[in-house]
């Protein structure tokens, strides 16, 4: 990768201002971004999706695909979905339950731990031990499965979770997320660069004008409502935390922020009334929500009775997939304990509005009239996100 166009871009960035046009448009920037992002931890699924032995799901990221599978030994693994014969995809559905993975091209078959079980008509000296599906780094934290899509599996350590893991473990235990189930999912394709999508996600300056439904329910939409004290919260027992790890590439970023709902609102619903049975062991979250995040592309929102997961996936310089997943208590029954339309209403209307405003943002940024503009006092999260990105981009462009 040539460093020069990106070096020019990095040199032209003005602190406290949005990024230059090429950051959102250029193929070279996108290629560097994908290298950067593939080394970070990304949400790949919830344990309820891979509960049975042999159950598996696919997680995609650019050209990479991971098979997330529950092995015969009960362990979760991530395996690169690339056959070791001549490179075909091995799994072609998006999920399933299998005893073996059989490549559809020439029928090499792999065990659930990725080892090669059988390959037809190979020479005498062929040793199957050297031809297992490549493992990818995987961790499970409180029911949330994260992987990295590191292209150089052997030589690159994924970023440390030493700080993030205990924080997310405590949070998910309070929330009851390990015992949760997926109640609904939606996917949106946004015609915009992934950074515009993420910059939008990290500020609530736009909430008042763009999200009347969210703004009515959440204190966060008001100026000055985003106070991070760092002290343990009396209701959740969790300290607010923002660690962007700007000082080093080795540590994964993590954010946890509790926020109040408007008076008389118990949860994120049309009238603020409960939507489902409480998820966690403690009812402390009624009237509040928690925003949490790990790494660049995975965000979590928790109410007392449901959770929302955002998974962002850059597809091309001007295309980003945004998947939204709604969680409820694993014991809750659809139609009796909750209604899917009511459960998903708030973050459906909010995501649809976000798609619209982000695409308008991208259209303006494509214009040659665009130039970076100054951030407001309600965009510190976006500023931190951009600062972290620039620090990582500078490192990636220095790495051959
Ligand atoms: S490419 Fe998979 S068996 Fe040939
Ligand atoms: Fe928004």
C-alpha cells in the first residue's frame, strides 16, 4: 500500500473539525480502513444462535467470512470459511447445524474443530493435519461473541481486552444478556462511507432535529445530559467509562454510559411503558438505559426489558451495512410477553431516520463544495472516535 495519499490526508486534518473529503471517498482510504478494522474485535453473534452442538452461523467482514461453530467439545470456535483445497467457500448458507463441514466444490470434509477429516484421491504423502480450516481469534463475553478477521492470523495478536472484558462481563451479567434470545433483526444498507455512519452514531447533536421519538424519551438528546462521572452508578453498580485507547493500538476501545429516560418512561417504547419482562436479575434499569460499545463497529443499548445490538459492516467506500438486533429475556414468549412490532418500533424509526440523514451527509461530502466543519459541544463522542481512527490510520499506513 502506498502511504503517500494517506499521509497527505493525515497531514491535512484539523483537530476539532470533520475529516477531509478523501477520507470518505477514496478507495485507498477504504482499503487502509479495512486493514485497520479487520484487526479489531467485532460482534459476530449471540450465544443463543449457537447453543446446540454443531450449530453454526456465518459472520462476514469485507472479503472475510468466519464460521462461528459450537464444537463437539462444547467450545465455540471461529474458522475462516475458505477451503484448504483450492479456496472455495465451505459453508454457503448463513446458518445451520452440521456434524461435518463438506466443501461443495470437491467434497473435502472438515470436523467441527476445523481439522480435515477426508479428502478424496490425494497422493500417498498428503498429510491432512496440515490442511485444517484456519482458526480466527474469538472471545465470548456475557453471551456476546466477538471475532477478529485478521488477515495475517499467525503473526498479529488481536488487541487486548484486559480493560474491556471485565467491564462488559459485569454489564452483561447485570443485564441478563447471556440468557437472552434474539427477538428480531433488521438490516439497512446505507449509501455512505462507514465513518459517516459511525460519526453519526456517536453524537446526539442530531437527535433533537432528526429523532423526535428518541428525543422525547431520552435525556441524552438534551444539551449537557452526557455527564460521565467515572464513579460507580448507584443503580447499575457500573461506572461510566470511555476508553478510546488513543495512546496505543494494543488495547480495544470500550464505552459504557448510563443515561436517564424522561420522567415516567420505564423503557424505550412509544409511551414509555414496559414492552417485555425484565431481562436482568435487578430491576434497576427501569427508567434508564445503558449505551455500551466495544471496538469500532459494535454497539449495545440496554433497557430493563430489552436490548439492542448494532453491528456495522463497511461494504464499499460508499456502502455500509447496519444490522440491528433486538434481545429479550430468553424466557419471554412472542405474542404473549412481547409484541415484535412494539418492541422494535423505536430503533426501527430511529435507524430509518439515521439512514436518511447519513445519506444526505454523504451526498454533501461528495460535492467539491464540501470542506471540513467544526464540531459542536454536543459531539465529543464523535471527536474522540475520529481521533482514535486517525491514530490507528497513522499506524496502519506505517505498517507494510
Ligand atoms: S475447493 Fe473445497 S474441496 Fe476443492
Ligand atoms: Fe441518530
